[in-house]
């Protein structure tokens, strides 16, 4: 595999996974200020939309009007995934939500196959399956006192993962029909319009967000936007959604590591991280590395 392809298929999603961990911490810190999920989602999506607009410069021609339904649908799927992800991260257990979001890797090849977008070699199916087992192990916990919250975190994260998987498959399938990079910023033009519909659901005005809440909110929103740009560009231009998402699934690992390093300092302890839990999650991390190694060697 050429260096350029390695950077596109592996480098960009790895960077995205690391940035996601920072975003997750930032968004979790905003929860103590009781900011409703709709204002958080609004700020995050507007930030992401702005970051994607320079990609219009990569477009060689203005897209034909009869194709504009495609970015509209993809934008709706993206907003759904964004809302579910933010709900899971801000109202659930981050140590559960982040790994479960990695289940996106198994949804991607399933959607690619069921929608007849592409056929995948056995190596990719094996890597995706192995990575799925890895995120299950990364999600392991011995806690029993907050099972309801754990179930809520896992359910919303899994639905968010499925939404983003469908988003990636649609991007891989439809972006070649657009000139250059026009498909991606078009998606977020519609995403901005859809995001405006969240305003009536705000619990309060944006100006009423406490001043102390804005720094972590901006950190979360900006890093969510940058990591989204990295992963979507990888899928759109390198057309390897399944492989890309195996690498991207390491975001749960990076999130757990970041919580272990700075969680106590910021008041986000990783509950239930006993030696047994740590050992099981470490085995999950090793399996994830094996899955990525399979893709690299196959490429």
C-alpha cells in the first residue's frame, strides 16, 4: 500500500480516534452545568458545518440539482447519530459509551453488504469481527449498582454507532457522483438547516449558558468537528469505509486511557476500574491491535 493510502486509510482515522477522546472529555465536563442536550448539539453541529465548508474549493464543478436529495438524507442520518452520541456521552457513563460507539465497525460492513455498495474480502470481515469482540471486552465492567445507566449508555451509543455507520456507507456510495469534494460540505449545509430545528427545544437561550461551561463546550465541539472532518474525508476520498472504521474504533481505547490519566483531575473517575476490569479491557485493546495489524498486512 502506498504511503498516501496508508495516511488516508489508517492515519486519518487514527488521528480522528485520538481527537474523539479529547472531545468526549470536553463534552462530559459540560454535563455538570446542566446544559440541555439540544444546545450542546446545536453548538457542536454548527461548529462542524463551518469546518467543512472550505472543502467547496476542492469541487471542480457545481453539482447538478437532481442530486441534492443525497446530502439531505445523509445530513439527517448524521444529525440523528450526533444527537444519540451526545446523549450517551453527556448523560451516560463515558467509560461505557465510548467503547460501545466502536460497534460502528461491524455495522459498516453489514450495511455495505446489504445495500450492495461493495463486496469485502474475508480479511476485512475477520478484522471487523475481531474488533467487535475487542470493543465488547473494552466495555467490560463488574459494576451492578448502576445497571440502568449502563444500559442507557450502551443503547444510545449503539444506535448512534449504527447511524454513523449508515452515514459512512452513504458517503462512500454517493460522493463519487459529485465533483471533487462538493458532497461533504453540501451535507453540512443541510445539517445546519436541520440543526436550526433544535432551537425550539432549547431549555434556555445560548446566552444563558454559564461562562464556565463555554471552555469545555468549545473543546468538545471543536474536537468533534475536527475528528469528523478527518474520518469523513478518509471515507469519501479513499473509499475504504470498513477498514477505516476498524482503525477508528480505537477511539474507545484512547478515551479509556485519557480518563485514566486525567479523569480524577477533572472529576470524571472511571468507576469500577479494578484489576480484573483493567485486565479484560487490556485484552480487548490487544485484540483491537491484532485486527488493525490484519488490515495493514493485507493492504
